[in-house]
């Protein structure tokens, strides 16, 4: 339980008392999806309430759902997405890309990638009825955290920082454990849609891992955080196509 508390203190803004020893989480980074069940449950509340009371406006529910998902994490992973956008869209050498990603300013690359991911996620959620908005954001949060777990186990860091610290404490077998922890999602109805979302998250990880290695020579905390946001979008979109096409 102490590992879970340390994980939730790292990934959410929930008031959980005195700070737990971060090592307790770093040594069990495969637990990332457990945080996704918590953040996903919080973000699913607008959809569940709307479904219960028969409120049909998916546009409003989608907006509230995405706002809850970003807010409950303190926008920490979203900040990583913005930094990743600056680095990804910078011109020049690997060193210039890293400098763009790790500086304190927010450039056009950050704005562009952040806007694209938010719009795609929102449009995907708004395409679903309220009950499935709740299911999609739960799957997106769990699978997004699974991608963070995969980066923690497999994402060789390019410099010292929080990613390198977690990576050093992790084991390569954690990649299997973190995927298994997402399997309870298959208890949801429409298992084909859940499978599509799971596969989309794995594909997002593979693509981001390749981009990070090519552009930066490895992974840092910004890449890991971006993985959560991009994987959530990929999960939602894949579930929409699975359910509605």
C-alpha cells in the first residue's frame, strides 16, 4: 500500500498525507496502471452521472471528462507532452532538440502538439454516448499509465533525471507486469473495443520510443509523460472506430 500511495502522490493531486518514500514506487514502477484506474475513475464521473440521469449532450460530457483527466494529474503529464512537442518539432542537431525540450519556455511546437492531442481526444470522446465516454477514458488512463510503465522498464534515459532514476530501479520484466495490470479492462463489455484500445497504446509506445531514440538518443520524463497523453488519445480514437464503424 505504501508503494501505491507513493505512486498516487507522484501521478495525481489527491491529498494523501505526508509524502511517501519515492523509492517505494520507483522499485515497483510496473504499478503505473494502478494509478490509471484511480484517475480513470475520477475522469469517468461526468459520463457516469450523465448516463444515470439520462443527459445526452456528449460534447459537454467529453469536455468535462478530458478536463477531469488532466486536472487530477495536476497537468504533470500534459506538461511533458508540451515539452516533447518543442523537442520533436525543433530543427537542427540532437543537442538542439534536447535543449528545446528541456528549457523552461513553451514554444510553437508545444502549442501545436498539445492542441492536436487535446482536439483529437475531445473529438473522440464526443463521438461516443456518455456511458462509453466513461469507459473510454478509463481505458485511456489505464493504458496511458501502462505506456509510462513500459518506458520506465525499457526506455533508456539520455540524461540524469527522474526517468533515469526510475529506470535504474526498474527491471526489464516490469514491462510484462505493467501490461498484465491493464488486463482487468477486458472485464468491460465490448471486449473488441478494449482490445483495440490496448493495441493502440502498445503501438503508441513503439512509435514514441522510436521517435525518442531517433530525436533525443533516449527517453526522459517528458517523453514518458507525453506517452500518457498520446496513448490516451490513441486509445479513445481506436475505441471509437471499433464501436462505431
